[in-house]
DNA sequence: TAGTGGTCTAGACCACATA
DNA sequence: ATGTGGTCTAGACCACTAC
C-alpha cells in the first residue's frame, strides 16, 4: 500500500514535536510518541508511521528515527516487526490482575497464576491524609479510596485498599459502584490515561489487619496480615495509585515479579 | 596522551571477538566486553579502549562501536564520560547487604536502611536435590548450602539459607568458615566472578519455620515465618544463587525494591 | 514485488575533560 | 590543544512480511 496516512503523521508532528526544547532529537521524538500515546492520539494497537514517513515529516534522519523507535520498543511502549511495522503496545492495565496478586499454583511454576475475582465493597472521596499522601503528592486535593476483596482461586480472600487522586481519575469517582466490579477497573483508569504504570515501589510489612475485616471478607480469626504495599507510577514519573493488599496466612506462593532486564539488544 | 595501550586492545579483540557467530556486530562487541569483564580481563575501575581505538582494532565502524558501548552503559556495566572515557563499573556486590534484607526505619523513608549483621552458622556440600535444583540447574552436581543469621538493627533475627553450585563457586566451599562471616561473602563470590547479579526473581510465601530454628536464632515461639525467596542471576543469564529468608513477624517494613527503569536515553 | 524494520558505514560537528 | 564521548546524517544492503 502506498503507505501510511500522511495526514495523521503531519498532525502528530505539528502537535507533539517540541521545536524549542534542547533535548537531542531522538529523545524529542520518543517523548513525542509517549506523550501522544498518553493523550490517546495513538491508541493501543494503532500502527505508527513508518521510519521513512517519519524521516519525511520530521527534521530527523533515518538513524535518529530508528534510535527513537528502538528505545520505545525496548521500553515496551511499542512493538516493531520487520516487514509489518510498529504498533502501540497495550499498556493500559494499570491496577488489575494479574499485575499484583499473582499466586503460583501448588506445583507452582511461574507464568501461570491462580485466578482472581475482584469485588468492590466501598468507595469514598475524602481530603484526609495518610501514608498515601506523600506518594500521591496529595496536599489539598481529595483522594478516592476504594475498598475491595480479591478472591484467590476460591480459596481465600485478600483485602485491598486502593487510593488515587480524585481529580486525576474522575472515572473512579463518577462510575456507579456496581460497574466498578471485576476487571473493569483497569479500563477505567486507562480511559483518560492511555499509557499507564511502570510498576513501581513494593514494600512488605506485617501487621494486624484492620478492625472488622472479618465482616468484609473471609479472614482467619485474629491472624496477622502480610501487607503488600504497591505504588504505581505512570510513564511521566507521577504516582498513579497507592495500594495495600492485606494477605492472610496462606500456603500459596506470591510472585513479586522479575525486575530488571539485562540490556538493550 | 597518545591514547590507550594498543597491546591490551589487540589482546582483547583476539581473545574475545567471536568471528564465527552470526550475531550483529554491536551485540558481539558488547558480549565480548561482558565476557571479558566476567573473566577479569578488565577489572572494576579499568579504563576501556576509546571508541576510535575500537574502530581501529575491530571490524566495526564508529556507529556500531557506540551502540555497543551505549548498551553496556545503559545496563550499568560500564560508565562513560564525555572527555574522559569509559570505565568498568563495580558490580561485584552479589549477595550481601543491602541487597535483599532492606528494612526501613520507623519513620521509614526509602534510601536509608537498618543495619544488618550477618553470622554464618553452618555450611555443607551435598548432592541432595530440592526446590533450589531447578533454578540452579543442578543435575548431578553438588550444591553448597550455607546457613546464616542476619541480625536486623539488633532488634530481631532473620534466618537465611543460601544455595549455590559448589563447582562454580569453590571459594564458598574452601574458605574457612570463620572468614565467611560478615560482609566478606560478597567479595568471595566476586573473586572469580567479576561481573555479578542482575537481581532476579522474588517470591514470597508463608510457612512454618524450619524445626529447631529457635536453637539457631532468636525466633518467637511457634510463629509462622514469611519467607522471601530470591534467585540471583548473573549477566549471562545463569542463576548464581538461591536463597530463602525466613522473616519473623515484625513491625518493620521490608523494601522489595523498585524494579524497571523507564527507557534508554 | 513492494514495503518495512534491522544492521552497518564513513564521516561531520559538537560539548566536555584534561593537560 | 588534544582526546574523548554524544549526536546526527545520507546512504547502503539485507531479512522479513504482506499482498
């Protein structure tokens, strides 16, 4: 096909190419892409302009365009295939499974995880401060707090508290609670926020569960909880959410992830 | 100065440049460097040949040499400074603190961790198999098992079991046990293994501690342990060690690390 | 067969460090 | 003033995909 819609490319360059900044060109170009993807200018699965098209439409040479796209691919933002093209990855899976509560099955080899069902118990919007405030950058803003239960493989319950800035994620506040159940929460944060979460800091602590937890989910009487605290960051470095997972004693193994890749190919 | 010692560069190319392999040249070159660093051909702090020198001594052009070195710098293997040169990073800190047992203090901001003192209890070499076997790639080989206690800020004890292939780390077997105490363990694995550990998989499970644990360290009676399992990989992708940390109930918070960088600059 | 990304080159110019 | 890495270019050739 005689190539890619030239209009879209020119739109892209006009809107996202920062002429004044004194960053290197390859950096300017990859930032233009991440920014435009976060804006929703390109959506997950969308096909990006070809290298040649970008050489034509930007003040970059082929080598520079390739370096920008290679970095984006390395970061997982796009996927490139020789012969077909570059497409936007689906990174709009900010908070939901199987991101955080990944339990191995009894034989337990990584890669396949136990099913998780999520149920929303409660939601409120408050200006209260707490441990989440520093991470979310909350000053006078309000946060939305969502109380959830994750049922792990029908075996036991994990109690979850989720915090995010209410202004930044109005969908979390406005959506009727019934619709917050299940896997929809992910699409919700993704809507205004097309590029999400480079999974961030993880902390583990051990403490008594909240009072009355046994009224909210199945919880072994009086047992201490292991609390996994997770802060998720978006690509621009801002914290998107703060979560506490209260895990009861269990025989299952929790996968905390494989950080760090080796190096760029 | 009229440059860099040409002899050393030619030695390097002769010994580490893989002519037959059909990898891309930039990949060949960066592998040659990681391999030679692991061998001890270049040691931490050593100054590498300049770009121009490598262009001269290898069948690579400047762009290719730069790509290889850029990837190594991104991976943290070397450090480059415009005007001075490229030097080998000190990555010989495989297993010791503050790698894994990083507890936050009570106010608990990340970055500063509670002091950890390590004491070796026991060591044996065995051909037994167990959960570690698959990860370490143990078939008929023997593993060295080291039993340790980590005293966290004089407050409580973490019980640690450490496994590695005995053949691969003879220092762990041969060194007198008294010398295994404290921070020396790190230097030990680093000696033959100049480039170490890209920290690997982390799992958390919850189980009864080993029998008789209270004879070996301070352990609250009958309490369940939180077990952090860590497998560390070296740069060539092979597992270096398998460790279980048995953590008693505590009020302190454990930092599980900040995975994932954003993307290459 | 045409389009696409992947590798590689030879050379330019620049910013920074060191002497 | 020289050496060094950082950026960028214009173009070549190749491998793979889709039509």
